[in-house]
């Protein structure tokens, strides 16, 4: 746990869970939401929140708080403009499911030197303050970007926040994150929507539906505007993943239409799932943040499955 205050902008599932987890770790944490209803709900639960954006940013600036952007990509521009005008010196991170689009927004307002992207790989099909829980991130991978511009001290702040929330840190470059997230997060949303819509056209389907349908369509219960925002913001990488999936499905369709076995797709998918079940998660322990090529070293370790479970040393720090 560190003493850096945390200012959370956005009190939905992720932002609300982050507030709860950070407070549970002993952090000073305060937040903002545009909706008065969410602010009042958070206050009723004992959290320090406001609907006054300028006031919360002035407080963040006075305490040099770590500002966390916890809103969908379409809402980033407005918040970043306020941060630039009121709290431009504060360290800045986000919890958005795409990194390239966020980088573009941050760069456009001139805040890149204080920004380190983040993405906790956790969530539910529910949304809003009431859906949040302090345990949401426990054991979950939390991507912390190691792009060329990132400042080591800000990176360490984001790493420590993720660890305080109970997550394991996965270092990754933003471009690589977005390519991976397209396959394991955004594509599954599209497949779940398609599966649910297809079953919804068959009269008996819902009456027979059990585990396979439930698990395969779980994320289709997510608020549609959130699904659109994340998928559209990662369109380039999602198109690549979608084309690959359509190609596999078309080959399966051809096999079925020609009375041939589905061996290729079924064996390929089964083997990939088995590899996932035994995927290694070695702990990253020797990298010193701020040393020569520390970003490249962490990116390579993350690419290989490495995770950070306890805080790495920062160059120049004691201990």
C-alpha cells in the first residue's frame, strides 16, 4: 500500500469497485460522477464523492493524487480537457478496455508525459455503482502499459494501485494489448450477441437452454452502449480477429455442407483451450523500474505470461 491519494472519475462497475478496493487497502480515495444518482448512492455507502468535476480535480491537484479515468472512451475528451485545465500535473491512468484510442485522446490534450494506461481484466454483465465490489480485482490480471513514453515513477504508482486492489500486474505495450483484447474480450462480446440473437429466433431454444448457452451468452447481458463503445474503439484489431473467426466458421460450414468431419476446427479449438488451462504465470521479480530497457524487459516478460505479484523496485528508491 502507498500513501498516494486516488481520484476516480466515473463510478460505474469498474470505477466503483476500484474505489472500494483502494479504500479497503487503506488509501485515501475520492471520486466524481456526472450522475447525481450514482454520487448519492456512493455517499450512502460511505464514500467521498461529488458531481462537481472542477472541485474534485482541484482537490486532486492539491494532493497530487493519481487520477483514474473510469469512463467509456466517448466520454474521455471532456474529462481530459478539464484535467488539462485544472490538474495537469497529476499522474494519470485509466481502466478502459482499449489502450490505443485512449492514448490518442491523452496525446491530443498534451497529457501524455503523466499518463500510464491500465486495464483490469475483470468485470460482470452488470453495471453501475451498485454492481461494484471490493473483491472484483482479486487475482485478476491488470494490464499496465509499458509504452515508450511512460514515466517510471508514474508507472510505479499505477502498479502499486493495481496490487493494492488485489490484482496481478501484466506489463504490455498498448498495441499488443489491443490486439490481444480483441480476441479474448471484444470478439467474445460479438459472438455472445450473435449466439443470443440466433437462439432467440428458435421457439424452443430458450426452453432447452442450459450451461453451454448460459456461459456462451453471459456477456450479452452487458449494457449495449458499453459493448458498442469498446468494440468500436478497437475496430482495427477486432476486424482482424473477426475475419479469422469467420474464416474458421466458414470452413466448418463447408465441412458440414459436404458431409465431412469437423475435425480441423474442433481439434484446433480444443488444443488451444488446453494450452490456456496450463498457461504459465511466472512471477516477474528482477526488473528494476527505470533502469535501462526496463520497458522492453517488462513487455517481453508480459508477452510470455509473466506477472507482477509484489511491487518491483524503482531505480533510486531505498530498499
